[in-house]
């Protein structure tokens, strides 16, 4: 397995941790900003946070295309 797979798995777990019962249609830009803020509050590096946010956006974009 590559590191990318590990990053994708971790990113896929971030949003449900804070918005687990929220429908995908209701998870919008403000919710993503809130997730980003939660990650900032945990003192994670900005590079890691940005990569997680990008992956979450890519996952939603992929899901919408399906």
C-alpha cells in the first residue's frame, strides 16, 4: 500500500468524527470550515490539515459524479 491510501483513510474518518449523522447533502462549505477549525484546535500542522481538507473535497466531488 502507498502512503496515499493511508492519507485517504485518515481523511475519510475526519468529517464523520464531527458530522457522523449529517447527510452528505447537508455537509456544505461551512461544515468543512468547522472541521478545518477542529483540526486546527488539535494543533495539527497546517500542511496536514490542508491535505485532509483537499481529500475531503475530492471525496465529495467524486461521490457527486457518481
